[in-house]
C-alpha cells in the first residue's frame, strides 16, 4: 500500500504517475474511470501490467477491460469508507499535513488489524 497526501483541490489523476513509481512487478492496475487518461494507461502498459480501468462513456473508441477483475476494486472502496468513519480523519482535525498523514496511517492500521 502506498499513501500520498495532496491538497483537497488537487485532482486524483494528477497523482497517478507518482503512485505508480516504485512498483516493479505489477500484475494489474485497478482504477476507476477518473484514471482513464491516456498518459496513465501508457505508463501502466510500459510497466507490462494489465490495465483494468473502464473507459469514460464520452470516449469514441472504448477499450475492453476485465470486468471480473474490476469487481475486486470493491475492497478498496470499502477501505476508504471505513477510513472515513474515523472522526479525526473525516473532519481533518490535524492542522499539519504530517500529523494528518500519521492519523490516516494509524486508522489504516486499525482497519487492517480488524
């Protein structure tokens, strides 16, 4: 697992390449439609990993993806739902980014242990 903290106004797709760095052996990359940018898909294919990202409905040439493997993303969505149940994380009581990231990591550990 890799966490990268950004400001609230930063789009998720802008951080996709940063999150992909450091992973040498990836079998597949699962992401939602927001990550269907061609630069992200090219970076995943360059690492010889399977792209499991559905195309946006506005694309003229949609591509195929493994729908059964995409269902595994449900676990990731459940993790973020449980993470938001921690009040300190959901309301961001911590003023410093370092302290907030520490609280996210502590909450993640609690989720992982339970």
